[in-house]
C-alpha cells in the first residue's frame, strides 16, 4: 500500500536541514525572499528561492498530482511558451498504469480524475501517492506520446522530453531482480524502513531543473537525441538510477545530530558569453572562489561564512541525513575572442554571488560516502539596476567522501567532493513584482572542488605548530598584459612553527601569450616563509575561533581583513587544511595541506577520482571534469586509471563552445611510486599525477599534468577510497 509520506519528509527536511550555526550562510539562505511562489511559469517568475522549475501544486489534496504537458516547439506553435523552448498544451488524453522493466502496461492503479478550473487534469491516487518507478503517467497530444513517473516530489507532474528520457533510459536498464530490489525498498518489504525509496521522487522532480534548451522546430525524437548527447544530463540520470538500487542497509545518518563545516570551494568555468554585443559568441574562462559576505541590516553588521551543515534525525523511524550548504563566492573571467583578443572581467564586474543548495536527504554509505541528488537555488544580481542577471545551475549527483567519526557524538571531520554543474546567466526584466526572462547572457560549464572541514568552537591555531605538511595547489591568473592566462600548479612541504610557515615548493606554469601561443615552464621554486594565523569569526552571540585561518606573506591579517594569500580552514585535529587563494602571488585557486605521514601508501584498493584539468592548445581551450572516474591500485608499484570525464571545448577561430560531452576513455596503466613522507607519483608517458596521501590511507591529493598533442593540460584531482 502506498502512502504520501514523501511530502511529509520533504517538509521535515526543509525545517531541519541546516540547523547548525545560525551565523553561517545557511541562515542567510533561509531569509532570502521567494517573491514569486504563487506563479506557475518560470518564464516570468525567476526567483532566488527556486531551483529553476516551477511548481503548480495549488489546490491539490495530499494524494493528488497535477498533469502539465510540455511539447517541443516543433510539435506545435500553440500553447503557452515556457523555459527551455517548450510549450504547455492540454493533452488529448491522459492514462495511468503500472509498469515493469519492459515498460509494459500492467493495469491501472486505484485512481480518480478531475479537471481543475484552468483545464488541467488532476489525478488522485486512492492508496496514496506512488513512491517507486512502477507507475507511469502517459499523455498524448496529436501524434506525440510522452510519459512521466507518477512519483514526483512537487506533485506537478510535467510530461515532456525530460520526463520521457527518464522513463526510457532507466527502467529498461534494470534487471528484473534489480527492479524488485527497488520495489522492495519502496514497500519496506524486509521490515527495515528504506530511505532510498525517495530517490525516485527526487529524480523525477530534478530532471526538470536542468537548463537545456530544446531547439526551435525540434520534434520529440530530436529533443531526446539532444538530451542523450548532453553528457551532464545523461550522466546525472544514470548515476541517480544506480543510486536507487542501494537497499535499506545503505541508508544511514551521521553520528552527530548536527555538524557544521567550513567550506573551501573552487569552481573552474569554460563558458560562452553573449553579455556584450561586441564580444558575443566568444569563449570565456572563469574562476569562482569562496568568500565571506557582510550583511548590513537594522541590527548591525553580520558575517556570512561559506558553510555546509549535515543534520541527522529520525523521521517515522527512518534514519535521515540531510544536507544544505551556502557558499558566497567571487568570480573572475577572461574572454578569449577570435583573433586572440583578450578581455579580463574581474570580481568587480559582478556582485558577490552565492552557490546554495536546496536542503534535501542524502544516503550515508558505510560511513565513507555521502550520496545524493543535489539541486541548486537560482540567484539574482543587479536587482534594481539596469542590468538584472539571473544565475541558474543544473542539478548534480553528489558522491562525497566522509571520514570515519572519532566517536558517536561527533560528525565526520571532512566532507570532500567534486562535481560538475552547467548553468546560465540570463537577462531579467522587472515587470511589477515579477522578473521576466529575456535572453541568455552566458552558457556556463562549471567543474567544482569542494572541501568541507568540521568546525570546532575554541579552535587553537597553536595546535598546528611543530607539524610538517605536504601541500599542493592549483591557481589561475588572468591579465590584460603579455600573458593573458597562466595556470600554476605547485607541490611542496611546509613546516609550521609559531605561526611561521617554512616551505619548499616546486611549481609549473602553463601560459597562453597574447598572440595565442602556449608554453610551459617547469622551473619555478618558492622557498620564502609565510604567516599562518587563526581567523576569528563573528557569530551572533560572540566572536569565536571555529577553525578558519588566514594565510599571509609576512604580517598576519586581522580577523576581518583580506589576507595576502587566502582564507582557509583546518580540521579540528589539524591533519588537513585547505585555502582559497585570492589575488595571491600564485593567482586565484585552491591550496591543500595534509600532515605528512610515515604510514605506507595504499597497495590495493579502488578510489573515486574527482577534479579538473584545464587544457590550452594553439586554437582551443578545453575543460575536463573527472566525474567519479576510477583509480585502481593493483599493487605497490602499479595502478590503473579509468578516465570518465565531462568535457567542453572552445574553438577560438570558430567562436564555439561545445556542450558537455561524456567521455569514457580506455584504461591507462600507471607506474606507481612512493617518494617518502606520504608523497606519491602516478605516471604513464607525459601523464603525471603527483601529490600525497593522508595517514588514514583513504585520500590522495594529486596535481594533474599531461601533454595531449599540441595541448598542455594542468589541473588538480582528488582520489578517495570507494567502499
């Protein structure tokens, strides 16, 4: 028997997620306005409180869904135009049926139907809303037939090419045994309540958050072919479908009731810009780094800190881990126009923005992987000005590493992930209280590395003294001068004593000159000392050290000043630090420091590899995001890399940027070498992955370098043990 607990769970998560420190960015997210909650068409209701899709659930009973059919522009020119170039039409007929992996019609479940005042079909499920993938809603308009899963979190069941792709490309890929496992989870057949039953309501809803335009004149098959070619969309659907097969034993919660984290965030973009008429169609590199945000209100000045919160609770005996994050960030960009003209757009070109996720449930797998489908809130800059811009991001599949907690009352001390999210910048026009979408200003393809380190009130930075660390970094520099773009990657060691960092670094720089040529310099050496200090945070009740750090060249910065090199954070025990490099001598980027270990390197095991590589060629720029690729250590001297990437390429002369392509390249046999003090090297020809591992032997932090023909690639990847 089905029941409508999905809505209850969603409501519970929205109330409880992010209930840790009220001073962090999560509190800011909760107070942002959702101006257009009552609207139903996202063409004219762009809102910072939305994930992009509209919700037309007004007037529905808890066991009812509303059917909204959206067809490609090539099917009809009638109907209300909505985003993604789809048109809302009233279907000629709607049917509901149970199904299997062969997508057969197995009979109608107990339902009743009605038509609302606007002509939409409303379906009531007598036994409660479906939660699994075994109930299909089919709508027909003329000769176009499309299907959607009835299990949709927001109860506005959109039947369109996105839902049809989901039905076609998931159910038929399961074996009958796997499908039965999913249905057993939904029905709690083994007597242990199973959280993964809610994967389907999340997936059915989140496919509609993708900002992928269907071309004008396309029919249904052409629309499906386009979605299949979008590597990020196809990869997300596939990953979520695999996630749904996990049984009830995988559902878990973190040990603490709530755990708050300092977030260190790096986003590398390769975009196509239409923002300025004289530069329209040009490619564009971008970099996003986490920042603190100052909020001014009637109560004074408050500080918003980049943060993640994990919350555990029991909801009707189901063990739940909910997560939400909000990361204010600055953005810099370099436009690369045909003819090798370069134009820098610094952080002053845009208001400080935010990378904020919608609170939702996640699965903790064997206390080492945090799994979830994540949707990101839209944001708005320039409100009230002549240039209002809406920023929207596509969902992504989260496969994050979590450390083993030290006890039953403390959360994991780190949550580490890498993911890809495409998006858009959209021009908005104010019409009364609403914001109407106009043209697309940028198509954005973003690779993210996110390191979240557990907060500890009363953190003492002196605990870092007398310790040795391995470090690496990735940074970019944009310039209007002779070297418009430089990518710098470095490796080295730190010794921390009384706040002074003595170091030895070797670094490599890949450069593009103002004539378009690419060169590499491997000879950089850095031995100057830096200053490391605690960065006190201003909370609502007091000032407190919570593990945030300043990194300066000489004199330590004040708590509310911008340091010379960057702002970072440490785990409570000081074994891992990470810093956002911001206008540093190296550029803007990410630096990671892990305490050196005498433990031997892992000699076996599989590791999820996530990260980014930037490629510069004579006439091309390329962004490669390693999307849960696999690094397999076969023995103490050999390893295998199975690359899986989402790749976008900018052709300078043609002024085109390709949409993300999913590439699964042949396995690469690597030579695996330990170089002492926790340092390692993986190599095969020109490909070198070099860095270090942690004392727990379950994390690698690696610099990526290779030459592919005439293209030079540099990047940073993180490999974390898979259970």
